C-alpha cells in the first residue's frame, strides 16, 4: 500500500502543529511520534497501540484524522505484536475497544 502523504506534506502537518500548539511539550512530541510511526505501521496498528482518547488527542494536536494521513496497513505492520495477534480474531473493532483480551499491545517485534 502506498503512503498517503509525501514527506513534504507530513513536514507541513508537523510544522503547523508546532506553530499552533500550546501546552505540555510531551503531548506535542507524542503526537509527532504517533504520526511518524503511523505512516509506517498504518492506522489500524496505531489504534491497537494507543487508547481511543490518546488517538483523539494526537489527532487534535496534529489537526488531522489518522485515516486521512496514514495507510490502513503500513509496510511495517507485521512487526507489531498487536497486528499479529489480531490475525487470530474476527472482530477488529472489538479488539480495538479492548473487548478481546491479549490484543492491545505497544510491543514492536524484531
């Protein structure tokens, strides 16, 4: 799957977020990291790595929707433990919501 935005467009999103941001810089740093990792892992994996409230917070800081700036499944998705575990379940959204035990994980495998 191709990436949704060019490097230049991603830098523009980040620069705008930095310009418009006020608050604790940890949140800004987290949002930027979320975007940069998400472009390689995809939004489906990022939804497993972060709570719904964290995803919303990062999207608000960046002024974007994850689905608009990240591929659904990125080229490195298979490195995420959560993505591998998800392949064994039938309901993606139940897994995202934490209704299926053992799926949510921030672990990245080698």
